[in-house]
C-alpha cells in the first residue's frame, strides 16, 4: 500500500496516501437496534487505505473517541490497541469494532496512536520512526501531544459532514470513518531510528464516500461452529458475531480450505475474511477469500525449488509450510526471522500449509490485519 524512496537529503518529503481509515457514516445503516427507542446507535469502525507507496507501514491505534465538546458527551469507539500494516489495506475497509454510542451529534473525533511507526520502502530498506506532528484541516503543521511515559500521542479532527460533526442515529448501524490521509506524508531522516520523524494528516470521511469507491471489506476474528458440509462458520470479531458463508470461494484458488479452517478452529489461529461487503446489521458475510493468520519465528527455510519452512507460532503447534510463488515475501526471509504470515490453503499430500504472504517484521511484532 505504500512505497517510500528516500532521497539522499536528510529531509524526504513524500506524497503518499497511507489512509488508515476508521470510518463513521452519518446514519447510513438501516438495521434495527435490539432495544428500540434506546437513545443509542451502533457504531461500526473500519480502517482503510486508498493508495500505498510503502511495502510496510506498521502503526498502532490505541484509542478513538467521539466527543461533543458542548455537552461533554464522550463515546469510546476503540479502547483496545489495534496494530495494523496499513500497506495491506489498499482499497480495503478493515472492520475493527462495533460499539454502542448515545445518539446525537459529535463535533470532534479524538485519536490516540503509539508514537513509534515502522516503515519499509519499495527497496526493502526499513526504518523505525516516530510520529511527531500532523497537518490540520487548514493545512497547518501542528506538533503531536505525546505522553512521555506511555509514548501515546493524541490529536483531534472534526467530523466529515459540512457542519464538521458526526451524527449517530438512534437504533441504527452507523459506520465511522477516519482517513489517515498522508498525501502530504513527510519523513525526515529515514534509516536513523533516533532521528526519523513522520508528519501525518487525518480527516474524517463519510461512509457513502468510502463505499462508493468500490473498496472491498475484510474482518479478522476467530472461528467457531465450522460446518464444512454447509460451508459456513461463525466468526467472532470486534464485538460482533458474524455468520460466514464461504460457498462462493473457488476450490481451485484456495486448496483444501476446509482443512485450513479446521486448523484455525482447533488450534486457535485467527482468520481474515475478505468480502465485497459486511452486513453488520444482519451479521452475515459472503466470503470471497479467507486467510489463516500466524506469527512467529521461522526455521528450515529452503529456497527454490523446495520453497519450504517451519513456523514456530503462537498459538498452536509448529506449522510446516510452503512459500512457493505466487506467495508474496516482504523482507529477508531467513532462519531466525520473525514473520507474520497469511495462509490461503493446505496441501494434504505434502502436509504443508500454503503461504499467501510473508511479512518480515521486528521480533515480537504482531499485526492485527
């Protein structure tokens, strides 16, 4: 999703669009709340990216709040840290959370992010960096307010409607969206962890704008009640229980997907479900593709023609796998490397899981997408 080519100069200003989107539409959903007349509405949070010039942009969102500065009302939309490689989300809306908020208008969105951000450019060079500033809605660069003890930085943006507010409608499902629009993304001192700094920009956008762009949707969660005969399962994700129908997945494109899902259910691996759209109000997904996720240390890495490896992952047991192309590998994939992987199938004859993508990351780093 993002590509960075550092210039010889220390200050490299890059136009790019890393859009970590956390979206809120103004009452677009139509599904009824289980408690009619409750004075509350459901808010579903999505994260996305439009265009990416980096291979990896790994950052952690630690909080999102809707605020009415006049009344003092606050609704916490995201409280648990969410670590994402935004570069994975080109033209994807990543479902993150479903919460209940008091209905009404909110004129401010408060966002918390971890100061540290990890970048990999198109040439596979990497750098640990820090968010230090942001660009406000009138184009002015402002320093981020960061807690020296927690290294969590906070800033506020206005809502996406004309009057600058976000509306949560009673007894409806409302999509919330924020675009970390880094078209004016600035990176200084790439490659110097002590000095590398990043300036970002964030704006709220409407769900109508996001949905009209043709983005697909994805959601990460745990598998329950797998029914291979019916080709369905229950996905528990971000406060929602969703029924996934995977009958539309072509078996030729995802080999032995039932075995993949059985491993995810029995060993506790999360899965990513990609689809044209998630019907939050009905709790259903028609899957276009499904990936099992695992992170850990690799050993026994063999290049062509074998393309083999063993992943010592958590949770679960070691995974014997193949990363034969068209698997996508980002970073130096060697014994001892820490990786985050997506698997899209299983070779029963070879007893190997089939990797769709491999991301080499700093040791211990686990991404949620």
